[in-house]
């Protein structure tokens, strides 16, 4: 598909369902290995798959995770959370993941992944608009994200500002540079 035609697509994110998990588990490594290589080594990406880049079923069960489809296949996903976790899949998650209070806590943007063949065609932007609308409707006034270096420009284009740069510790002595970003919404 040529870029002038693809930019005209009006993406319609829908809420993810448990039945989508298999497709999401296939999409996430494709996205990470195809779109993160300008910023991370193959070893960093492989070590991040699962603990950092992975499916969080709680987002799906909470009704806060969206997918975008093209021709019946999921080509992008992402969501938001009203829970404490800032990133990562749910497999092996040891940290508490209690619900946040919109009156005092900050909502989270979570787990955006796009199939490399469909990157930079507005899928992430469409999902982000859905997330921000849902966050505001849920009563949160602030939102934060732990962004990858390749995701940072998308979030900056939505007005998110850098709060801190840090390293996420991975197995094998590796780490993944990340960016905590935030903004007020609503």
C-alpha cells in the first residue's frame, strides 16, 4: 500500500478481547524486532521480550487495551491503565498492581506496538486518541508513560514531556534505556 493512500485510513481501534492474546503475543516480538533496532541491540530487545515488551492480560480484562485491525489481522495495539504498573507483560510480574485513585494518582499509557509493515500510518495516533479520551472520562487529570526511545517522538507529539531518563534492568547484565514522560489531560 502506498503512503498517500494509507494516510487516508480512518483507523477504528476496538477494545481487545481475551481471544486476541495469541495474535498480540505474535505481534509484539515482530514490532519490537522491526521498530526498535535503531535504538536497541538485538540482545536488549530479546531480553526485554516478556518482562518489558509483553502482553498484560490485566489491561484486556480491565477494558483499557485497544487493537487496530486491517483485513482481519491485528496490526497495532496499545492502551492505558488505572493500575500501578508502568510497563511490562503480566507473566512473572511480582510487583503489586493495585488500582489507582483518579483523584490523586496518575493514569498510565501502556504497551503500544505496531506491525512494522504498518508503522507510521497513524495507528499509534488513533490508539492514543482513544486512550486519552478514556483516561479523561475516567476522571484522571494526569497521565504518564515509560516510553522506549523509538516511541518518544509519538508521545512528544501529543504533548508529553520528559520527566526522567533511566535504564530498565534486564537479564544477562543488560539494560534498556527508557524515558518517563508525563502530561495533564482532561
